[in-house]
C-alpha cells in the first residue's frame, strides 16, 4: 500500500551527522521534504527518540541545522525523522532546496478525468 504524503519528498544522497541522548551517528539522507527526511545509517535508533542533526548539502557554505528531530519510524538500517526545530534561515534554505529539486511538470491526467471534466 502506498502512503499518501502531503509534501513532496526529494531523493538525495546527503551525508548527515546526528546525535541522540547517548550516541552520535552518521549516515546518508535518502530523501528530504520540508517536514522531515529518511536516513540510512549503521547506528540503531528507536522510534520516539529525539535527535539533533547536521545535513551536509553539496555546494552549500554550511550544513542544514536541525535543532530537534523526532524519529517516527525505523526499518532495518533506515529511519524517518520529523523536523521539529530548525533555525529560520535553515528552514528557508530547506524550502528552496526542495522547491529547486522537485520537477515542475505535472503528471498527465487520465482519460477518465478528462472525459469527466470535458
């Protein structure tokens, strides 16, 4: 079953450094959106735990800083986080990154939709 998302996710391969209450880990951001991201890492995290993160975006002068993120799900070596606190300038940079990477072409409408609205 496909999960419907209210926000587009952009495929990435950005290095990330994160810290939990009792550990520091590193991994790769697999995809990102304004409210969160998916990460692949050797470090095991628990759903419901909180992290601080630095996402290293290529060609950017500084990493995207996430002051507080909550781990929402874990599957093997992958986990998803929701961004809770980010400095304002990093929120703006994230929004620009996602907008720049999302294709602006809409998918074609089906024939059934066209016939119903003709």
